[in-house]
C-alpha cells in the first residue's frame, strides 16, 4: 500500500491529501479486492534459468537463476530472477522486469539444437528493467519451462486464454514482399477461441493463430500474427507431400472468412469457459510491440488498413475467450508466405496441428 509520508500526529485534514493520491489509494484498494492479497505474492515459474542482462557500463552478464512472478498493485506483471549468494547464502535479486497493466509483450522464442530455448523481447518490448539495464534474455534448458513462461506472458496469466500447439525453429520464412522475413527463429501456432454472431445466435469457434517475428528486417521488424482463416485452404496433396517447404497463400477476399473454415468449439476441449485465473477489474490489452502506426486492433466493427485488410463485422465484443484478438487480417498485405522448415518432420508436425483445427476443403460445403 502507499504511505503518506511522515506522521503528523493524526491531525492531517483529508482535504490536504491530493486528489491524485486519493485516487491511487482507491484504485489500489479495488485491485487488492479484485485480485486478492495472494495474487500480489511472488510465485515460482521455474528453476535454473540462465538470465542474461545487458548494461552500458558492464555489457553482457549472465547468471543461473530461479524465475518468479506476481501481479503488482496496478495489476501489471513483474518477473524477478533470483539467486542465492555464494558469499553469505542469502537470496538476491539478479533482475526484475515490470510489464504495464495494459499487458505483457509477446516473448520471442528460439530453440537450439541441444533443446535449450531462449526467450527475448524484440524492439525493446521487455517492459521496464530496473536500474541501468537495457536488454534481457532468458535461456531454458528444456521446452516445458519455456512454454510455461511464454504462455504466462502471451495470455496475461490466462486472462486472454490460448494454448501453444507448435513452437519450433524454421530455416527461413519468405514472402512476396521480402525474400527473407524471418531466419532461424521459432514459428508458433496458438489455439484460441473466437465467438462469432451466426444467424442462429452466437457460436464459439476454434481458431489457430500463426505467429512469427520478422527478425530479418532488423530495426523494421514486426510481429506477424494471423488467424488460420486468413489463408486459403490447403489441398490434400499438400498434406501428403514429402517436403521441408510449405506455402501458405493468403485469401484474396479476407473479409469473406465464413464459418466454413472454422470448427465449432468441441465440448470435450481441455480448456473451459471459466473466468480468467486472476481477473482484473481494469481492461487489459497486450503491449506486444506489433502495432503499426495509425492502426489499432479494434475489437468490433470493420477496420480497413492501407493494405486492404479487414476485420469481420461478425466478431462479438468481449474479453478473454470470447474476444477476437488477432486484429485486422493480413495487415501487412502479403500474397503468400513460404516456410522452409528445418526438416520434413517439422513440416509434418506443423501440418498435423493445422489439420486438427482447420476444416479440410472437402468438409466445407
């Protein structure tokens, strides 16, 4: 809680307390009620993670740490890397990373040949780092801990639910605009739900979201986050083909998404329609560093960019699992994406997930 400073013997008139401070006190109290005091305590995410920090004075430094997280009183999320000092055995903080209440950034993942997974934040989208540090990277020894860490951030700790279905490194992703959009980083598929207004009322559908970062563009890089219905159907021959390459062609009419490309949500799905794990009383939106100038991801209504992409008018307003977070379809005006996987096995794993959540062409009437 906030402190009012030195004691004044209890005779400080209420009208001497600033309006701003009274508002802060009120807001903090509401947050504590909404989240509960336990939500403000540090919780362990994983152990023994190599945390590399960078500063102007010392350059790159790294240390093996345990990773913990908690909500702050403003409903933002803090990540803390801690270790036991070899000198006195006491617990010390190596770094602390603070994300605003509007939501954490998308973490960028890279998987290495030995199975280690690194997570960093492009374009300085790591929130606020303490003291003089200018960058941070986490390297996990295995996939499970890395998945848990990135899911915490990508979903705002379940406030905006999603399940990670595919997360593997690719050799390159190319487009009709750039010969190389992405090189050596991970391509991910997240399973989400969208609620659409059908003729017979609202219906919830499974949506697969393709996600990668255009790291090959360096300082002009951006996130590409597209729902599967932005693309044309894949033919059965494409599924059966033995190759390490795959071409995804964007729909020529992105406004015509239609439910033919969407599986209605299965009741046997692992996820439930429950409220977020730790709901916030304030609106939360990811600060994912993927917005382009003068274009925001509105939740309702049609939104057309300079590239002609459009968001369906049939998306319902709402938060959490009922919202459509993917924004405008094909926001960067691609015609196609060509993915070169590291192996035929990786391509097959990608298509196995794709086929599970995307209706085959033969099913669509």
